[in-house]
């Protein structure tokens, strides 16, 4: 076995017969990796030419090759005295038992089955190289004739060669069998996988069906909602063509589904009464296509031909990339709203007219009613001037009464005018320092408080929100009343204060220890020209508290009074506290 | 009529006019006053047209103007006076019973020179008329082209 061990410096040579360059290249690569020196010939003839010089230790030959195939090559080599000891491995598909017989006939030493893997091939190569020594002495082979598939074959191969061939065939068969088993195994695996896939497919298909069913149900539900709405709804393509409309829309116009679907919206019936309205819709669609939500009142034609106002809206629907893919048009019948708007407008106009009338009334009152009073006063004065010396004292008293009466009348007119003006005066609400307002109010009462003994009780007061001029008027009236109705008291006590809150509003009060009033007349206190005292007891026109109530009412608050005859009175009113942010 | 008086009183109410004249008389101004009863008459006088076409040239030193009058009201007269180049310099004092905002607004917008609300009590009324008369016909220097001061009474 000395020659089978390869010295590292002289590699074992292998000659490859292979017409496919790719195959040859692959084989060469496998062998060179293992340290063999490799020669390649494209066919049998070239091998025969190369072999004498190359002196390969082994020839590996493809079977099917042009010019000279692997069998012929093997036969020639085994017939050549000089080359016959070189073992030949045939690379074959072994698709036919005939191949084995032909291999034996041609004297090939071994087979490699195509396709082969690297280890299998190298195992074959090593086996053949290891056994080539044994081959030589048993040179003489007895010729054997055999029939196979009705063909006669004459085989002269040695026993070892036959054994080798059969072994390799057997090996090949086992290999093939193993491959088959594996393939079968894989097939089983694939089948199982397929079954699994199939099961999943079925499941998915079932789920899809269920999903579709629930989608259908959900669509039906939506459809029934949309169809049973009072709102008219339609879907329009970006070109303005109707794709869908709900029942309300169809019924409003007395239209059939098939008459409107596929038509341009403006031509579908609702708007065809007016080219101007149709044109407006065209503009609306353009705007909506630019992404705008369009909304305005519009007139639509109903089934009976009536023209009815609707609140019309056109909303663009975008896709994921922001393109407008459709428009949703909707309309709500606003006949009632319009009716109420119109009624309201008429009422407002009537109110406006009434106000106007009232204003011109108060204007003429201010101008015309005062003039005669002035004249009465003027002529009486002139009369007195001219006749002072001749008039009896009784006549002079009469003239005084007339003068007083006319002045009182003038005061009533002025008060009534001021009260009427209070209703129209514009309110300028700011933060009002009630403490300062009270101090100013007390100062303004200097005249009527002269010579009086009055104890004022004024604790610090909060800031309120209101019109300063109006609130000044409130305190002037309330403090003035307190001073007036405490006239019989020595000392009079007047207290101004705040009494907590009521529904978020400050409760303020003005209390006095004056003549008070009977609570059963409490309601009358705040009426215009309502008085609980005779003018010779306490002067006044009875407009002050009416003004207070009007002003507090305009501030959103309320006013009330508590009292007892002979024991004083307390007047309460509420005001909005100033916003916390503005509080000092 | 060819006279020219220094104070023009435009007042539709004869009573008010009488009271005003009474007040002015108490201050020796009554002779200076021409009383006309409505706006149309006042404008004719100022424009020297109609029955006043032959009156002497010159403007009164002050026009005392009531607001509420038939035909042309005071505001309209004021508008015409202040809108006419030849008349716009005449001082105009509105004397009215009205203290209404809209009248005050309108009068001042049109360029009224003073606005006096007639007091209710005669004593105050007399006082007001006296102050207006003595100021405009005495203390105030009228614009050129106004009626000349009458001969002062000789002492």
C-alpha cells in the first residue's frame, strides 16, 4: 500500500472527462480542495490524448459526451496496455439497469451517481485509489456472456471490478433509497404543512365570510340610519355626479333612485328650478374640491314644487394622501327656523318701533310738557311783580300754591324722563369700588344732612362689577332715602354693609333706624310713583326706588326691602363681584 | 322791513318769547331784539329775501334759536346758517327745553356757539336770558359785518 500514500510534494493526479465546463469546474474545485492535481478534458478522445503524458492516478468521466462517450473512453483505456491500470469512475445518472451492464462491458472501475454531493464523490475517489493496487494481479478475467433485456452482453471484467461496480450500484441504490425516504419524509412534512395551510385557508375563508356578513349587517344598519334621518344626504364624485342619496333626499324631491344616481347633482331635480342656484352649486363643488367645507342656506324644490329653505353643507372626504375622493352633501329643512327667524325679526322690528315711539314720546314730554309749566311759573312771577302791592295775602297764597304745583309737576316730569332714560342708557361695566361710591354718596348729601345728628356705619366694602354712574345713582337714592326717613331721629343711624353672597353675587344693604314701613306694602315700594307717605310728611316723587330696581335689574341682580313701621328699614341688593384677577 | 336788530330771537312760542323779552327788558336789551316765529322766517331775514329783501345790510350779533318749531326746526336753521359762507360766522345760541343727547350732539356737530337749556323756574329763566343777552350782545366782540351798536343812552 506504499504507493497509495501520497507524498505531500507530489499530488495524486486526477483527470476529468466532462463536456460541461460548469460541471468540470465544480469537480475540479472539489478535488483541488483535497490536494489532488486535476486535469480536465472535454471528451473521451481528449482524455486519450492527454493520459499518456498526464499519467493520472484516476480518471473520472462523464458518461454522455460528444465525440467519445464515457463507456467508449473506459473501453479504450482498458484496451490500452499502457493505460489499463488507471481506474475509471463513470459519473452517471444510473437511470437504467442497462447502464450497469454497459459499465461492466466497458471495464469501468466504479460509478458515481449524479447528482452527487461532495462527500460521496470524495469517498468514491478515495476508495478507488485505495483499491487500485489490488486490481492489477487479478488481471485475467473470464469472459461471461449474459442476457439482459433481450440483449446479449459479453462481460470480461475481473471479479473485483464487478464487485466494485455492483457495490457502487448497490451503494447508489441505497443512496437513492435514502434520498427517496428523505424525499418521502419531506413530502409527508410538506403534506402536513399543506394540510395546515389548507386548514388555515379554510379558517380564513370562514372568517372572511363572517366578516363580510357582519360588514353587510353593519352596512344595512348604517343604511337604515341614513335612510331614516330627516337630513337629506348624498354622496358625490369629484366630478359632481351623484353616487348615492338617502331616502329623505329622494322623498323631499319626489324622485326615484334610478332617476338621480349617475346624474350631475345640479341636474338631478332638487335645484333645477334655478340656473343661478345650479351655478352656485358648481362653485360650491369647486370650493369643496379645494378642501373647504362649504355651508350656507339654500333653497331646494320639494316634491310638490314648493321651494323650501335648507341648511346646506358640502364636505370633502380625503384619502390617505390628502386627495379629495368624494363629497358628502347634506341638507336640513329649516323652514321652521326661517319662520321663527322671520317672526323674531318682525317682533324685533315692532319692539324697535315701540322703543322709537317711546323715545319720541319722552322727547316730546321733555320738550312740550315742560314748556307750559315754565310759562305758568313765568306768568305768575310777572303777575306778582306787577301787582304785588294790590294782592291780598290770600291771593298771594293761591299763587304760591299754583307755583308749587307747577314745580312739583316739573319734578315729576324730570324724574320720569330720567327713569325712562335709564332703560336706554348704554351700560359701561367696570370694577367699581363700592366703598368710594358710598363715601362720595354721603358727601353729596351735605345739604340735607346739615344740622342733623347722623351716625354713619360704613365698614370696608368689596369691589363689584357694574356701571359706575348707574351704581352711583343707586347709592344716591338709597342713602338719600335713609337720610330723609330718619329725619325724626336723634341720633339717626345709617349702616351700609355687605351681607354675604347669594348665588355667587354680593349682597349689599343700606339700613336705617327711620320711620320704616309696613311689610304688607313692601311690594309697592319699588313701583313708579308709588309712595307710602304723604308729600307733607316726606317730600318725593316716588321714582327713586323704581330707578334702583331698574338699575340693579339691568346688572342682573335683585333688590328687596325689610322693615317695620317706626323701626327702620333695610334695603338689600345684589351685584356681581369683580373678577378675582382684577381684585387689588 | 328795512330795520336791522342786533339780537334775533327765533321762537315759535309767543309765551316763551314774551318771557324772554320780559327778561331782556329788565336789562335794557329788549329794543335790540327782533322776534321771528319760525325757522323759515328767520332764514328769509338772514338771507335778506322775501319780506326782508330790503332790510339794511349786516348780520345780528347773535341768534337765539329755539329747536322745536314748525316748518323748519332749529337744527335745520342752524345747518343752513353754518353751511352758508355769508352767515356762518353769526354766533348762534340754542335755547331749548330739550336736554336730549341727540339734540346736543346735532347742535354741536353743526357748530353751535352755545347751548342753553331753558330753566323751569322763571327766576332761573330770567337769569339765564340775562346772562346770554349781556354776554353775546355786550361782552362778546361780534364778527366783522355785524349790526353796529346802537347809540348809547346819554347820561
